[in-house]
């Protein structure tokens, strides 16, 4: 059976994109599946897609595409087929009309699925008569504009079934937009089984994830967590995602003074390795068409505290079994629910196990079989013969936009011209085409298909194991290579040996001292060549709380992370002496810094903080602090001195910690963590100093306010900047 999904932009991010990919991959195990993306704005999708799923973009919107879509006269004309009430109406054009219609009229798919109302309307009107035509609803039906619902009432008569993701929304659809003869049913979204072991629910962390938009109500979650901190000050909240509300949330975190406990982590995908760092998942939305994040957390064995908002959460969660449901918009109730689970680890763990078991009903294969059953019923009702599995060989993705005509061409990789060259190049990159003799690995090595992917796990001692996932790869002499960014000649190697699951694995050579401070890129060395590792999941949950553990000198911290372009790298710190930063508070009287001078107890001696100017050599200020006698310290740094000493509009000061009467000092930094890059993630408010110049003097010398703010540098070191806004 051939199945085609028509999607607005599969290269982007969002719940619809993830669910379509999950379903397509599950169906591709037994059928020939194609995702047709109206637009392409990136070279590669943000979410990885199984090569068994064919990917066909129709219009290239990349900045420098090979084609000429942007110069096509139809590109600048508005769509005549998409309802003007459609949310993305202005993104469609006469060119998208033509490309979509060409594809639908030319497709040989047995099933065509429109994944948003505007696209389902086109499927209804232009998909082949013999094809099963399905309309997916990924938003709540009440959110569909009235003009679009009017068009649906007229054209959905040609749709075989409308599929919602909740029973509540199916009921709303039937009553709000009744279409005679239209089958409306609920099939929930599918969420794959995580590639990491379930959470043990012992960490003192609450995790939330999603787009930072108003109806997700992260503001309510932050307010609720601020109340939680009064009774559970050692707990932390991590919020993952990006969106228009980020700035407002940063300001709210600062206003409530919870910047040491609430962190806006930015977007991370996939989230599996982040969910398992938590013990509770939190969803504070006013509405959820489904609730992908709830299911993702449950599949990782994490219980969920959620508002009982329409439509998804009440159908996903079983209250007091795998999570807790609270009234919408009630921050007190949300805080109370969080505290219930925070105060009872046994209950958390019991709920986590129930969440893991109950979420199996959302496995993509379970969902895919429900779609198969629906399609079989529709074909039977229409008198069409049954269709069995028809999985086809994987089609390599190309860098070119594939039009309807090109998509129908048999084996583009054999063709001539641009499309053929790009397809052949993509096939070679994917390991699906013959290698040239001069690039083939020598026996006994066998190169894998596609690119090698490196996943990581850390143990409680901080040791990191890198596991290579490269289907078909075999080389007993292969090695993991760490290459320094600072000096490409510097390489550290470790033998790759079969791990517990049979995949090649190596312990990151951290204890040897060869991984000096800096950034290192990771490769597989095979046949005398280096193949750079793509970043897979990095399960670093074992590093939770490492900042408070016993650590010996010299301090070595080696954190794997994904680069912006998706490769695996390691951030390495090696410190003979180290001052690990703890909480930082911005107060009216100055900035307080807490932390520990690792493995150097102060005893009866006084901790000393040195604040050193980067701009003026030799200029520094020293402040005494306090300690319990262990290696802990606390300083209160007044800001007037460094503000008055400024010689430029923007200056930076670095912080060093020492002990009275003991030579030497250590740079204040945060390296005993699971986060390789804190710059822009750990953000602190500023102390604002008002210029007290009198009105009379201000006529000749304008008043200048000054802002003093602590921050995390790119090295995770703590510094302070002094800025004159203007």
C-alpha cells in the first residue's frame, strides 16, 4: 500500500511535524510511505526521518536554492485555493496551488492524508478518486476559523474520514461542522519508545517542554514553582522550548528572584534524555489539542502534573495513577500538586511506573495499525480490493526540490542533469550507492549506511561512554578519535569495542589527562579515514547533583554535546584548582556569590574574592567572604567600586576565589554540571545604579545610569559586566 502525507512544512518544528513523522515511520515498516512537504526552508529536517520514508518537497524557500521557485511569477501571487481564513493563508501562493494540484492529480498513492484543514480541502478536491482520502485534525476544531469550517462543510463530502486526536474533539467536530456521511473518529498521536532507560524519579528536577507561547501558560508554572521553592528550596525547574514568550518569562523569573532554580533551556530535540533527568513533568496549558509532551514524559517513566484543560490531558492522564490533574489557571492548585509528589518519592516512583505502562497505548505501531484498520474498512465499504504490505526500498533524500513529475520518474539517481547528480551524490552520502575504489574502506572494514551517530551515557563518577550507531559498519580496528578545535593536529584515540548491545563503544579517554581544556570534535577512524560523528542522545542524568559530590584535584569535566550543525563534540575542562559557582543573587546591596573551592577546606581562614578588570591591567578589588570551615564560600560584592572605576561604556570583570594566607586562586566557573554551554541559558538580572548628579550639574554633565550584571561566559566561567545603556 502506498501512503502519502501532505504537510505544510516537514522541515520545521512543532507537534504536527513530530506526529506525522512518527506515524509515517511506523507505517513505513510495512508500506511505501511518502511525506510531501509544500515548503522546504532548510537543507535537512529538524527532526530526523527514517530513510524508509520518501521525502518530497514541492517549493524551495531556502535562501540559496538550486531551483528558481522564488523568481517564478506565481510565487508572488496569492493562493486562490486556500481559504483566506486559514492561519497560514499568506504563506500560500498561486505557485503552491499549482504544485499541490499537480502532485495530487499525478500521485499513484492508495491513501492521501491532509494534515491540516487547508491541505485536506485540496486532498478532497484533487486527490485521485480511487485513493482513500483522510483529513487529520491536529488542532482543536473550535480553533479552526469559521471560513475554513464553511469550506470543510462543503468539500469534506469527498473525504472518507476525518481523524481527530481526542474523543472530545471528535464530538466537537460532529456538532460544529456536521458533514452528511462523513466518518469522524479519534485516533491519538503516536510517540515512539524512548531510546533511553526510564527515569528513576529520584532527581530533584521538574521538567516542562513546548513552544513558549501564551496559551501554554509557562508564566503560571513559574509562579507556581516560586511557591514550591518556599517548601522545597533544593528543587529545580527546567523549561525547554523557544517562542515569543521567552523574553517575558526571563523577566518574570528575575522579578520573582528564582533565577537559580528556574532555567529556560532553549529548544532540544529529541527530549528523551532531558525527560529522564526529571522526576515530575509539568503542563500548565489553558488548552492542549492533544498533549505530545505529556505522552513523551510518560513514555520516559515520568509522572505528569497537568491542568485538566481541553482536550488532551484528561484523556491521556489517569488522575492519581500516572499523574495529577488540577484546575486550569490555578497556580495555587498547581503548586500544591507539585508539592504532593515532591514530598513523596515512593508515590512518584509508583506513578512513574504506571505512566510507563499506560503510555504503551500511544506506541506508533499501535496507532499505525488503527490507521490500517480504518483504511481497510473504507476500502471494503467502497468495494475496493484489500491492499497488503508493499514496503519499497528506501529512497535517498536529495538536496533538490522534487516536483510531481520528477517524483514519478523511475530511479532519479540514474538520470542526467542536476537532479540526477544530486540524487547520486545523496545516495553515495547515505551509503546506498557503490563507492569509488579510491574511497572504499579496505578489508576487513565495512562502512555503514548513512552517517555514523554517536550517543553518550555518563556514570555517577562522570565517566562518559560513547556508543556508535552505524548500521552495517564493521571494523575490528576502528577507533574513536577526539580532535582538538584549537589544534587540529592534536588527536586522542580510544579503541572501539562491542558494547553490551553489540554496537561499537568506547570510554571517553578523560582520566588520561590527554583531553586538555577546550572543545573537541568526535570521529570514527576506519580504513585510515576520519568520519565525523553525528550527535545522538546524550544521557547525562547521572551528573545530577555532581556539583555537591566529593571531587578530587585536578578537576576534570568532559561534557558531550551537539553542535549547532548537529555533530557530536566534547567540552573539556581541566583545572588544577577550581571554584565551582553555586547560587548567585542580585540584591539591593550588591551581588552575592555562593559556591565551593573544590577540595580545599577553608578551616578557620577567610575566603577572598578577587574581581579583576579585563580592560585595565592590574586593576582589581578584593572582598572577604564567609565559610562554614569546609570548602564552601559566600561573598557579597558591592558594585559601586567597579562601576565608578569604569573607563569604557561596556567593561567586563572576571572573578577569582582564594583563601587568605594561601598563595594562588581559582577561577569562578560552573563546570560540574550536565550543560556544556550555559551562556544565554543561565541568565541573571542586573543591579541598576542611578546617577545622583544634581539637576544643576546635569546641565553640563548628563546623568548616566549604570547596569552591573553577572553572567556565564562561553567557557561557563562567571564574570560581571558594567554597562552604560545608551
